[in-house]
């Protein structure tokens, strides 16, 4: 991020320098009515020579900056899954305020915790391996830090909430099954007789309703 900001700043300074050079040239040229008078003015000649050197130098640096910026953007895209996991986790802890108003955590605190995981998680030259290591480290780090501030009765709920959000984010959870888990079977369904001797009638009825609702 710092390197990206440095490149943007340098490009802005280079653009300003080029504008200043153009202004100096135009100002010098405007003082002369004829071309032969321009060629006799040492100050104009020096300005043109200086601008040529400066412009060439800026053009070289801008080409290098464009190449470096392209490489940075590629790396940022490669690590987009890390940002997605962080976003999922952040909104998981934001939802805790619905359980108890005292459960509120600032974005700055979250960002500092995340920076700690970047520094302390295991490194790897392979991007995909690094992403997994960072996601695993930060998920555990966040969970442990949040749990320190939760009442014991809310810790299991928090674990469940994080799990649901992660699974939903990666499309690994069936919303119909989740609804059944949270609300149970719904609607009027004629239950067939329990054909088993190992499943109770209540459990059979709920399983039957779930299968029927998904059919």
C-alpha cells in the first residue's frame, strides 16, 4: 500500500513538473515576436535544453512507475480473498452488538489486529499458501481476542456466527438446511407412519417434513 501511494505521489509531482516546464517555455517564447530572436536568446535555449533533459528523465521514471504499479495491482488482485475473509469477519463482530450493546469494536482496533496477523503469521513465497496461512491466523487471532470480551454464554453463539458467515461467503451452505436448523419444519404435512425402529416418532416427523420441503 505504501509503495502504491509513493508511486501515485511521484506521478503527481512529475505531472506538475511537466506543467511548470511548459509554462516556463511558453512564457519565454511569448517575449519574442520572431523565431530568429528566440534562437539568439541564451535563456530560452537553456530552458529548452533543461526541459529536454527533465522531460526525458520523467518519461523514463513514469514508464518504470507504470510497470511497478501494474505489478502491485496484480498482487492486490491475487490477495483479494484475504480482503474478502477480513470483510466477512468484521461484519461477524459488528453483529454482536445485536446480542448485547456492549459488544462493539472499532474499525481501527480491527485494522490493528489485522496488521498484527500480517506480521506474525507464517510467511510463504507462494501466494495461495500465504493467503491460507494469513486467513487461518487472523481468524483464530480475532476469535481469541473477541472471546476475551464475551460472556461465557455468548461464546458458542459467536463461534456459530463466524462459521455460518464464512460458509455462506464461500457458497458452502444450503440456506434451506440453515432455515430448517434454526426454525424447524414448517407448513402442514401429512406424516407417513414411522417405518423405523431406531428413530423416534418426533425425529421421524421432523426428518420427513424436511425432506418433503426440499422436494
